[in-house]
């Protein structure tokens, strides 16, 4: 498809930000990739590689690395925000200091802020002055950076309160390798993308304990049910959780060795404590913070989330993973259709 070349800033030079920068460069856009490590930025510009995050991948020469946030945002109207959830507020505050034009901010991270219980789009809206924020768009779905960087077929979803902005971002990214759908359910897209990391941690623990495919299939299925229960209570459409940012993202994150949440859970299941796991991972494991937020959301909305509760007890209360799994299996019996009826508002 023919498209107009645009200048786009990607903030966050980790694996996902770099992979998305490659998609944009493949589409003929001028891409500025910002990171806070000057050595990494020099590597991107001099060698067209980012070996720490995407080893053996050669980056398009049209991706220009920047360590200056002001330079990366000069003359820019579209920003891809690819930083961890815990860094969102800090980066937005720095952006405010160096920009004066309204921005479309596309966030591509998956998490919920503990204590405030805000979704990422809400965090951005809270921090960004109205005169500097044109729209917030979320891009989410089953999409490991390692495979996107190899240009393997990938499908994602974009959503926004402003669907015109979402459609513009759809056009910005879509190509023969990277298919982009739109979905008007912003709440559902963000909740599904965030909470699947919790279930991926649990699936990794199950695998680490050696429990096999039966247990993991149960975790994925029952995990989807509790994600949907909470999402619907928060205002999401139940249909969203049967799509890319629901079951699609859940499958890929719970079953792939590329998934850092699965890998972290796997180490927990094999006996490492949380501090050891996070140190060994060397990258942000979003599911840990999201577990705390989801536990708080379940209490706030009065939603039954047994897998989330069990994972919370492992991560923050020191409960042995095997004991937590055994507790899940020994819960009081119930009817599977009761969950579906609850999610669908009594209609099955």
C-alpha cells in the first residue's frame, strides 16, 4: 500500500521498541529511537544493531538512535511509548519539558499501576496537559519482539477513545508481515494485555513444577475466565477477551520461551525466590507489579480471581508455589457455566 512518510519517535530502545521501530522503518517512515544509554545509541547508529535485546538482528539504516529526548521529539506529532509501566510517569514528565506541540501517544506496554489502579492510558492522561495531548492510542496483542524483528507474521490490535486516531496508527504500522486490527474497547484491550502476564507467570510456575500440559491448559482457560470477569466489571466488552488481546495474547505469553513472564514463573517453580528471579532475568517482568494491581482491583470490584490470589501469595507472602497450586485444586466445587453466565450478564 502507498503511504506518506512520517517522522515518528519511538521512546524506549528495548526489544519491543526496537522491533516496532523496524516495522515503521520497513513502511518508509523516518524513525527516531530514543534510549537513555549513550553506548547503546552509538551501537544503533554505528553498527545498526541492538545486541543486548535483539542479538543477530540488523536494523534498517533509517532508524536513527537518540539519547537526547528533546532531539528525538523535535518536529514530531506521533510518539510510540515503549517503556515499562513503572517508567511511564517519569518519561511523560520529561516529555512535557521539551515539547510544545500536541502529540498522539501510542503506548505499547502492558500493565496496571498498583495502588492508583490506573490503566496506562489513564496514567498518560493524568500526567499530560490537555493542550499537549491530541490522543492516546494503545497497541496490543500476541507479539513477541523477537519474532516481529524477524518479520514473522504477527497480528495486533489498536484502540483509543478517538477511533480516528486509532485508524491513523493502524495505517502507520500495517504491512504484509504486521497486520493491525482496530477495536473500540479501550478498557478491554488494556485489561487483557496487562492481566495475561499474571497467568503467564502462573503457567511458568506450573511448568517449573513439572505439572505438564493438562495443568497449563487449565490455567490458561480458567485464567481467561477471571480476566474477563474483572474486565467486564470495569466496563469492558466480554467479546474482546475472545480476540487478539484476550485469548490470543494469553496463549502466546503462556506457552512461548520468548515470554519473560513465563520464564520468570518457570524459575519460581524451580525454587528460586523472587529477588533471584528478577536479578537473573535482567529485564522488567511486568506481571509482578500487575499481580499486585490485579489483587487490589479484585478486592475493589468484588471479583473472584483465585489464580491471581494464589500468585499474589507466592510473590508477596512467601507461600510455596506447590502449596499455592494445591490450594487452587482443592477449592470448593463449582459449575463452569456459572462463570460464563456472570461474564455475559446472565446470558448463556
